[in-house]
């Protein structure tokens, strides 16, 4: 089971949602079976395809702070489908940072987290962060989410902790993602924002963890996914999302998600 809901008050500027996932206890589906259904309404990604104890996460440009049975960890930005194990009955909760909204929150460049799952304790300042999370009750999913909200909110809103929550944030990041989602070339986006291509490359990697071309593929994939979920014919989805044709979209979707679009709907 997977469910998500809007972020709590005070987190909406940086967090896109909070979520909960529970490992299936009904037994694995038949080999090759499609997921049981789409995620909660408004979800920006298809968060899972079930196959026994495996969850297949697809790229969305986000970074997640996750707390599972083995403790809190950070899921960096992905460039392809990322298999994640979840035991039957295990519960994971998470806070999902918006694309480009992480900055230096976790103390390392986003490129260092690319395609990685890193225990919170292994990151700079992670032991102090971990103590904040575990200072109170943390036995249930609700208690863990409450602790995560409180700790993240303190780090974002309370300057006297000596933590600069806005360090590393690029105010141009949303404009970069928007321009790339409109089908402009990297050189056109750089020109429209007043950057050289090298400057755009550097700012894209810093803000998102991705080079501009990779970011463009991911935001285009997510746009196609949203359109396809409205019931729009796939040929129209491909044209609207900026693909050359439907075959181009099918190849990109398979490369980013590990399967055809039909498995994501």
C-alpha cells in the first residue's frame, strides 16, 4: 500500500508531500503482473511496481528523507528505475523535497547522492539530526512522521540552531526546470536565462543533481505520465509532452521506468 498527502504547515515551500508505504502481506503477484493500481490522486510519480518484496521507484527529480525499519536514510535523485526492498508488513514513511529545493540541507552536493540511498548517520551532521529524530517516541509510522516534520521544520525555520537552511538554494532552479519542460534545447534555455551552457550545466547539477539533458528527460517523462493518467491517447501525450513521436516517448519511458507506460497507469 502506498499513500501520500500534502506537507504540514511550515514545510510547503520545500516539501512536496509526505508519504507512507507498507509492504504487501498478501503474497507476491504473479510474475510480470502489473501494479494493483495508480498511487494516490495527485501523486507526481508512480512510486512502485510490486514484485514480491521489491518496490521499483522511478525518477521524479526529488530527494526523500525516509524512515524504515532499519532507520532514517536519504534517497537521492534517481536517473533510472531504482529497485528497493520492503519486507511484508514493513512500513516506511517519508518527506519528499521538491526538485531544486534541497540546497545544502543534507550537507553534501546533490551529485554525491545521485542514484544512492545513504543512512542519515553517514551524512555530515547526521548524528545530530538522528538524535533530533529519535529524541521522542518513534515506534509507530505516525510518531516517525511527526518526528521528521518537527526536525525538518526546526532546521528550516529556526536560525539560532546555526544551520543555514537556504544555503545552496538557487532561485533560478524553478525557471530552469520549467524551461526544460517546454521542449527548449539546452542552448535555448541557457540563452533565455542569460547563462552560458557551462553555467547552466553547473547550476543544474548543483540544484538538481542532474545535467540539463538528464533533467529535461525526467521532467518530460513526469509530464507525460501526468497527461497519460488523464486518459489522453498516448500519441497526443507524446506530442504535448515534447517528444519527437510516440516511439521516442516509449523508449524514454522504458529507460526511465523499466517498463512501458501501461504499467505506470
